[in-house]
C-alpha cells in the first residue's frame, strides 16, 4: 500500500526506541531505533517487527518506547492550474 493510502487510513509515522540486553553481556543495554507508518493503539507493524525480533534476534527486549506524529488532517488533492518548465 502507498504511504498516502496508509495516511488516509489513520496510519502515522511511528518511532520506537527498543532497549535490549546484549547477548554476550546481559548487564549492558543497547538501543535500536525503528520507524515506520503504523496505526495506534494496536501498532500492527511494530508488533510484527517485535515478534520477528523475539524469534530471530538474540538480544532480549528490555523496554520499548513509542512515539507517533499527530494527525496530519484530511488528505486533500487539488489540481494544479499553472505549470512551468525549468529547462
């Protein structure tokens, strides 16, 4: 699906900071930033990514912080009445 279609369905740019334990040094934490268009409050794309993480990555999850942009309002398209050529 295109970004414009997702935004019209209330998907917004979502950023998650994933804090996890290093496999070789469990006392040390590492940070990973993930960004994608996603829909609150279920966050289906983030959940799929975290499920993938748990199945395939050795770092144990410690904390996930989520931030999301506000609503961009109604998606509107309008015709262009003037066009010009640069070259």
